[in-house]
């Protein structure tokens, strides 16, 4: 199913900000759901900024959330949309070199979660 023009516009607007783009990149490339506190630590952003960015991404229908105990985890929304498949492919091709610090922080944080 093809999105209408407004949905496409909302997606591109949501991805036009660097913090939101980094959040999506991490969710796609780290292959893990991530909670707000982990995103705060990985991106070194204040909680209110991260929460605002997650709301925008959720409103654009790019991410979803699941509550597990006291934690809310965010993940890329699964869809059979060809449009979103192209978006995910485009975002995932952003160079890891541009995300080196964030990747290391995220790997460390995910290891701490598992222990």
C-alpha cells in the first residue's frame, strides 16, 4: 500500500532532524528495541528532548512502543509498506563512521541491560 502525500510528508519531516535520524538509525542497525533512558545515555541528550523526538517519530508512524514491566521500549514499526522499506534501507546506509560514538555507547548499554 502506498502512503498518501501527507503521510509521506510527515515521515520526511520526522526524519529531517539529526537526533530523530540517529534514533531511527540505532533502532534499525542495532537490531534491538531501546528504552528512553538508554537513548538518553547513548545520544547524550536530555530526557525531555528524547521524549519529544520519540513522540514525533511515533506520530509519524515510524516507531512503536511496548511496555515491559516498568520500562517502555521503542522499536521500528513493522510494516509491509514499500515506502517504509525504502526509508529503512536509506537510513540504514548512513555510514557507521558517522555514528561511531553512539554505536559504542549503545553496545555498552545493551550489554549492561543483559547482565
